[in-house]
């Protein structure tokens, strides 16, 4: 049976995360100290707890009308994938792209872009808030992440979902972007794997062929150029063990807005 058939408030956090970025460049020794990292971790857990208390259940991020879509939407982070595999897929307009869904699942998946587009989709017009302080409104269409995870069948020990990407921001083999979220955010109705933006195929600077949209968190959590989705019990073995590329460099793991 094929995988396709089986598939039938903002200001305070931006300031805190921005301060983390400044410390990375201006006070690097302090930002890497154990005591400072404990302070960041405690602040992150507090923010997560407060937001989860205030935004109970599946409360949605605000959605907007087509008339409110921003005329210019700045790409965040990198502007293209950098791996050799990604470059080959870009050359054939992603005809050879396959999204893997694996890790702690009963039924690993491997889906082409065409198969992803044939699945039930969700469209939403939302505001993207960047840690740098800018915002833009855009329309996104994609597959609900919950559909992919349910179809793959999460094992009981799965606690986090990791996104493995094709862009390299750090230089060298350890610089590939990755990100992680917990199951509550993974199963939120607005958490989608987007393949279209403003009614058109997702542009390369915005993460083609597939990117995460996680509408209740800051932009650096929304991984682009996603090649694989992995269910794990812990993210301690990845990177520096903090759950994401920027988290390994001092940013908070939970970036709620």
C-alpha cells in the first residue's frame, strides 16, 4: 500500500529573543556561560507556561483577509537550500523531492510533492512575526502536520517532532538548519507543512518546496526547506542539545507570541 493511499504577548518575547541575539554577537562569552543559559531556559519555560495557560486548547492565531496581505514579505533566515541533493531537486523543479516522516513511528512515510498536494489541505492568512522586529501578513496552503503524524502512527514514547532542513546557516557539516516542537504544537490546527504562498507555489526564498508554518510562534521556529520530519523522545542528541539551530546559539526553544 502506498503512503498516499494510507494517508486517506508578542513585544516582550521579541525583546527577550532579540537581546539573546545581541548577546551572541556582543557578549558571546556571557551568552555561553552555564548560569546565563540557565536563566534563558527558565525564562523560556515561564513564557511557555504562561502562554499555554492563556491560550488553552486549540485557540487560533489571528487570521486576516486577502486584502490585508502584505505587498512585500521579507524572506527570513536563509534564501535557498544548500545541500547537493537540494540543488538537484531545484534543477528538476522538485519532481524528485521526497519528504520522509520517520523516527518513533509505526509506518514511516516517503511522499513526493505531488502526493503532498493531493492530500487534504488547509489555507490560512496569518501574520509572520520575526525576532528581528518586523512583521508581514501572508497566505499559506499546505498539509496539516497532524495528518502526516497520525498517518505515520506515533509510538507512545514520541514527545517531540524534529524538522531536518537543507539550508546551511552555520558553515560546515554541523550548520544544517533544524528545529523541533512538542506534540501540542504539532497537532495544533494551524500547524501545516506549506507548499504554497499567496496562491502560488512556495518561492525558493520562502522555503520551497516545503516549510513549516507554526502560527503562534516567532519566525525562526518555522523551518524552511524541510527534507525530513522525525518523531523523537528527546532532542538532547541533536546539535548542542537545545532543540534547534538558533536555540543552540542562545535563542529560546519556545518562541510564543
